[in-house]
C-alpha cells in the first residue's frame, strides 16, 4: 500500500512516511493510491472481534509497512480498558436514531479514538528512526486536548498547539491549558480557527523550515487519523447489524457533525472500501460552508471575520482542510484538475462544482443540512425528554439534521462527538440542568492554566517553535 499527494508531487510514500510527514511536500494531502476493498465474507468474520482487534484488521489494510505483531500491540495499547472503559457503545434515542458513543476516552471527545492510536504509532516510528518530531497543530476545541493527552510526556515528541483566543468552551480550555508537561506548548492566537490552521500550513509548506525543525502534524491532515477513524464505522455497522440474518449488504446511514471534514471523510473511505453505507449525512452549524457546497456544488469559504462564534465551537470552521481529499475523488484523482480548482478558488474566492453536484448523492451518498443555536437547544431538550440522554451541542447538530434523512428500514447512526460536561453552559440553557462533574473534572477546571498568547503572525510562531523545538 502506497500513498500519493492530492496535488501529484513527490514520490509515493509508505504509511509510516505519511505518519511523520503530515502535509505533503507539494502542499497537498496524502491519500491512498488505491483504497483497500473489504469483501462481505471478511466483514462478517470480524463480527466477534473486540475493538483493538478490529482496529488491527482495518488499520492493517493501510499500514502494510508495519509488522502485524507491532500493529496489534499498538492497537491494544491505544484501546486498552483503562483508556476506554467502554468500547464505542451504541445507544438508541428513538425516532429511528442511534448514537454511536465515541466520547469514552480521556478527553471525553471523539478525537481520542484516533489520537490514542496516533500517539502509539508516532512513538513507534520515531523509536525505529531514533528521531524526534515537533508537532505543530491547530484546534477549534477537541483536537488539541486529545493530541496533548495522547502525547504528553513522550520524550521524542513536542507539541505546539494553536487555538483561537476566546473561541473554546471553558472546559476545552482547561483540558489543554492545565497540562504541566514540558513537551506541551499551548499558543492562543488572536483570531479564529481558520487563522490557526493557516499558520500551521504556512510552516508545513516551508520545506526548509519543516525539515530543519522536524515538524509533523496531528490535525486530520495527518492520514493516520483518518484511517484510525475508519475503524469505528466498521465497528458501528457490525454492532447495528447484530442479529440480522444474512447481514451482508444491509445498509445503514451515518450522520456526522462536521467542521474540518475529517470525521465524515473517514466514512467516505469506509463506504468506498465496501462497507454498506446508504447515506453519509453531513451536519453543519451556522458556519455552513460545507452544507452550501453539498447542496449546490459551490464551494465558498468565508473569511475569518465572517466565521461565527457558535455554541458548537468545534465546528466553527469555514475552510475545511480535508475537503481536498474528497475533491481529489470528485475530479477522478486528477491532480491537474485539483490544482486548477484551487487556483480558481484563490483567484475568485469560490470554485463551482455544480456540474458535478448530482454525483455527491448518487455516487458518494453524501447529503447535508444546517443546525442553528435554537435547533441545538430544542434538540437537546427533546432528546432528554424522550430518552433521558443528555447530548452535547455538536451531537445535537447531528441529531437535528439526521431527523430529516431517516428512512424506513435503514438504521440512522449519529456519531456522538463529546460528553455534555464539556459544554455545561449550553446544557443549562437547554434543559436547566447542571451536568455533574466528578472530582477529577472539577479539579481540572480549578487547576492553574498556562498558555502563551500570540498575534496572528507567522514570524512570531516561527520564532517560538525555533526556540522550543526538540532537536
């Protein structure tokens, strides 16, 4: 299995090389040269596996350069019971909708599912090479804490995590800024998430600086995260079809709250690999650039000033990095057509794929919708009244949009994104309840916080990384 850049430059890479490279040398993103295919018989043979064993099988299709015994050991360590006490439970909430519980990890967010594996894989690769890596990442809320908790204390890795000042929930800030580990550096940027993401890409795109300071990535531009997320689509399908006679080909739909398009891209890959997925439903919040794109074919990212601060802050993104991987498929993996599209975007501020829009649903199974603050509050309230479940605002966006696409006989699985404790103010506004915090979570909120505030300035970031990078 080899990996190529969406933009056509460079030589094919192995899985381990993409793991350490992050953004490709030509500025593109690594994608599989050819996606593996999972036949019905193989899928059925996986039904009795626990999560770590299933992860070994699925990731083994991608990480063909890692010996199977080493991969199995990493997966067992990543998905150990002490890290994930419950392995991705499925919880029906009525109306034909079931939640896929992805928030059982250490930071109470779905990002833990991929990040715990990434932490193991990075350590393994760096030990093999006797090297170090300086991670420069951007977060709108959950990626940062999941990455830092997966990589804290690791001797060969240093983390520089950029977050937008004032754009995360108090709980999200506490999870990141309270860490005391010397290899973790939190940088609050005077801007929005897209500004943070642009700074990360600027450093990654400077090959001399990237090589000199051994920079890597943990954002979903890192393909290892995308492949690790593919696992839970297979897991959820296997759980949803338990007890069905001759389940081969039995279709389910997934709804995915989406910001940077990484989580739903993993579902897109799972579907292309042969997993029987009828619909992939993209749920956007008020920053609904992706909803507009999938409804009309017009991709029109917004400027930072037009990116709204909402009550589902992890989705406050107007330029989704992983959309490039989907566009690569949309243009039939033609890097020239992709580069031309991005040149048009740079020149005009938008690019029009409306002639291809029918393919979104007919070929790729993707539909979309938007949820607002009022929708979130009403959905949290309705789910609590109907099932007793308390869901976070991002998951509420998913449930709200999912309701419009439920079909008879087709299970609708909504990917849960986080625990409600991370968004206590919104939960209180919706249902008048203060979600309970255990002693550990209360101590986290009360702990002293350490963060360096920086302007939205590439030179300032370069200087900070240069001063603190591992060598």
